[in-house]
């Protein structure tokens, strides 16, 4: 169902896509493919709601966000089960995703302070100057399958708190989560038309980007699609923030605590089945770190419990689809056909009771060459490629030669090495002895090079700048004005 204005509507075209549980293959729902006309209806609904919403004082606009935060907390378990069923990740991972999304609702509720402008009296004799922030209008939000709750909440709370109205298209693989959250937004008192939900595929995305009344686009997806969305939005005169793909190297020095390091890297590489934009998919071992790292990371991968994310004790669920599993298996096959060695091969995984699921087990590939296709490809699955480096400088060079720049992490006990790494590495997010350097909601989710297209990122102060435009007012009010007439 689509949510347009005050009502839920069935898609007119009557064409649907089956939504299946990636762990069991069970049919969960049928997602409608919305037409350009239906996108137009949603945008017109958002445009009609905008004048009243932008005039609503910020202190009043955030009241539904306070209620939404309470509802998301109250329904955390229910929402986590929906995420797990349609996305495949474990319940613990689903709950963690929701909590990070709720953080953004909390931060956006501070909009009366965050949206303040600036003023300076007497820029010249008797003249004052003021900068205020005003909302854009209708904004489009297009989100991926891997974090069906958190990533929409990177954008939506800030957009509406700033006084905009929203048309959101969730992933065509995981639409159920946002469907339920939109019900909770309705319960929280978000006015009809302020938030609108349109399901669909590529044609729906294009209709949102091309619509003349949509002022801005927020997007997360693969790098090739992010480039296309950014280019198309720009050609239509819209501002855009487009998060792309990543490889996220982690560098391991010989002085690292190897037991802790391998445990953290395994969680990063194989958590969410490797389907997250901050998954550590490349490990660069420096010098003597290689041998102990190979041993411990292989042990960590071998004992990871794989299965249905709803089951107790499971540490990794399936990948999203059979097509995704086949693509990942083909990349592994291509790699080991050359000089790359599979320390542990996760293909052909069989999970009792989930024979129709899209399962892989953790895979570790050693001696991957930095210039190989595998090293340059976003696998987006539970595959860790290991590259050897001779020094920290060599490792930093490997990181910086990558086309991607989302995240890089260093494991070491040396403060000097950590400082050099964070100073020289060319990625937007940096972790020291962390496997997932995910910024808190009050910091921007940075990304460089082919991992991000745009100027302003999601979350924090960047979100406020993105969803508002600045207006500067210069005023003269002479003390003897009345005597001029």
C-alpha cells in the first residue's frame, strides 16, 4: 500500500513484486509498483501540505517526533522482527539498527536550536544583517534494503523538523518496515501529506527525481546508481546527497591485540551478512601481523553461527536474495581461480530447516592483490579479502588508491601510528581499534570519493544545512525615519 495524504491507497497498476523471507523463502507480502501518475499524486499531496507545515512553529513541528520516538521504543521488538523477516539480519542486529535510527529522531527533535540562524547588528551605520533558514519544500527520499529502518530515519526526521514535506520510496526488497513506521507516524500525529510513502522500482525512482516540484533528493545505494541519481537530480536543478558503495579496509599492525582485533573485524565483516555500507571487507595486514591474523580470523569465521535470524544464538543470517548469493559465489569462484587462496570458503551453505534460504557462510580470501577485480569490487556479502603490506605507509597507500572512501580503520597499540593513519588516510569515516566507525546521529555520516556524491551528508548539522536554504536580510531603520515623511 502507498500512503498519500491522509489515506492508504492500493497501487493503480495492479502490478506487484513478491517479498520473500530471505531465510526461508516464505512469501511475506506483495509490493506494488507505483506509476509516475501515482508519484505525481504523492508529490502534489506533499506540496499542498507544505505551506501550512512550514508556517507551523518549530517547537510544534517536533511534538510528533517526541511521540514517534516513544512509539518506536514501545514497538522495538515488533519492528525488529519485521526487519529480520524481510531483510534476514539477526534480531540483535535489527534492534541495533532501530536504536541508531531512533537516535536521529531524538537529534531532529532539537530543531528549534539546530535551525537557528545568525545576526549582526550595525554592519554599517544603522544597518543590521540577519541570516535565517527556511525549508526547501517537497523532498524525495530513496532508500536501500540493508537498513530498512535506520537509513530512512537518517533523512525523514530532519526533513520534516525543518519544515519540509517528504515523499519516501523504500527498497522494493524490504518495504514492510517503513510501511509499519508510517503507521506509527500517523499515530504520532504527523499531519497527512507531510509524509508520503510510494512503493515501486526504478520507474518510481525516476519519477520522483524528475518531478518538478521535488526540490531535493536523499539517496543511498550502490555507487553506479548513486552516480546516476546524483547526475539526474543535478540536471533537473535539484540538490542531492547520494551515498554510494564501499570496500572499507581495516589495517592491522603487528602490535595490535590480535584476539580483540580478529573478534572485532569478524563482527564487522560478517555482521549483517556483510550487507552494510560500513562492513570491513578488506583487511590489510602489515609485516608480521599476517600469520597470527590469518589463524585467528579463520577461526572466528569458522565458528560463526549461521541461520535464521529469528532463532536464538544465530550470529549471521542470509543475504537478501538468491541473485545476490549467486553473484557473491561467482566473485569467490573468480578469485580462487587465480592466485588467491580461500582460507575458508562459505559457498554451498546448507542450513537445516532453511533449505530455500539465501545462505552463505563467512569466507576469508588470502593474498588478494590490491589491483585485482575482487579488491576493487563491492562484494556486499560475508567475504573478507586479505592483502599484505610491508609497512604502515604501504598500507595507507593501498587504502588511498581505492576508488572508494567511506571508511578505513586501524588496529594498533601505537598512538603515533594512529595519528599518522587518521591524518593521511583519505576516507570520510576513520576508526581506531574499531571495526565499524559509524558516526553518532549528531555527527555527519561522512564519505569521500566514489562512496558519496554531493556536498552535505546525512545526519547532524549537515542534515540541517541540506534540508534548509539560507536567506540573508539586510535592514536599515534610521532613528529619524519618521521625519522623512
